[in-house]
C-alpha cells in the first residue's frame, strides 16, 4: 500500500487567482508518480484543521479575498507559525506571501497585520509590477513565472530571497532586485503561472522535504516503471516548454530581425546555461556513480521490495 502524504490547500475559495490551484494539482500528480498517495485537504475559513499536515500550499488573491480570510487566518496564526518553525514545507504565493510577513500597508494607509513567519513587510503603490519573469535561484536554478502585484515587499536584514531578478522595476519591490523569500522550509513568492508546473525543482524540494520529515527518507521503491516513465516524459515536456518561455522572455520573434538584447540572451541560453548544466551533471555523477554493478543492486532491491509488498 502506498504511503500517504497530507497536503493542505490553504483558502482555495478566496486565494486562488491566476490559476494558483495548479500548484496543488502538480504536487498531487508528482507525488503519485513517485509512488506516494496524496491526500489533499482544502481548508477554507471555518473548516476543521486536518489531523495530519505534511505540506501547505497557499495562493494569491485580491484585497477582498485577503479581507475574507483574515479573521480565520489570525485564528490559525499560532498553528502556522509552529508548523513553519518545525520545518513543514510551505509555498505561499502573492497575497499569502504578504500575509506571512509582518504587515501590509495599502496605498490609503490601511494596515493589515501579517503573522510574522517571514521577516518582511509590504507597502502598496499605485504602479503595478506585471509580466513574465525569470529569476535566478542558487538552489533551484532559473525560476519562471508571472508576477502581477502593486505591493512592494522589503526583506528584513538576513532574510534570504528566493532569487534575484535582472530587470529594474520587477521582483519584490522593483528596487533591490530580490524576489520572494526563504525561511525554514517556507517559500514565499510573487510568481504565479502556475509556478510549480513550470518549475519541477521547487515541486520536488517541497515533496522530498515533506516525505523525509514524515517517513525519515525519500524512498521511491513503490514507484512503478510506468510511473517513472511518465515522470520522465513530464519533465521532458517541461524542459521543452521552458525553452519556449525563455526565448519569449529574451524577446525572440520568429521570421524577423532580432534585437541586440535578444541575440545576447539567445547566446547566453545556448552557451553559458548548458555549460552550467554540464558542470552540475558531472558533480552529480561524481557523487553518485551508477556503475553496472550498482544498477544491478538497485534492481534487485526494488524487485525484493515488490515481492514483499505483493505477499
């Protein structure tokens, strides 16, 4: 029997703008393909909190959505702070990213207190930051998404951003070139998209962290060959899509003369980025050499576990 992982979708009725529910669908599908049984709890204001929580996903919402959930959110604040401090993996997008900070002050001066999981505060502005975005993360590589927010979020000293952006006027606040935040195993970000279908490295970080915390190790011995093939096919399709998104980000247009900026971006895409990928591959191979003997050992171990399960 597959081992279960309990996933909480936080306030999906009111905090699910720009398709952020796609993050829940992605986590559920990738858990299944890794051989686990996801149990998704949709938690809205007034609902009972699940007995078991391994991973929490929250989306963005308009100001009206934030106001609808805020009383219940404060009611669950101590619980959420405790789970975050204990290492529960979480992904908070846009509006909930702001509320996981210290406070959000609107353009008219209205202040909405956050729960202080992330050392950051947000102030409203009249100009929105909108558009496709690529940020650079030390852990996850290039992260692709879409931002649309008017709040400027400033990280307190010592708080690690999710990544950095190259453009002015983008990211957390349009000034310091940071985007998102990392605290414990909590990720806050303005990246919609949905984010996780486009960025499997972040999906797998959340999944592996959740599984390891519950079961002690990330074990894929229950994964069938068909599931492994489907996961590989899915990742390959994502890689192809990322190529298209990056070309669009660099300003590429078919059947026309490309700008100098576009040409420079394509050169980097075809030279520097593959070189980095090659170096990382060599490092991974060096630390985990898959010799023929090692492959036979892995195959024998998986076959033994499958026989024990069938019995």
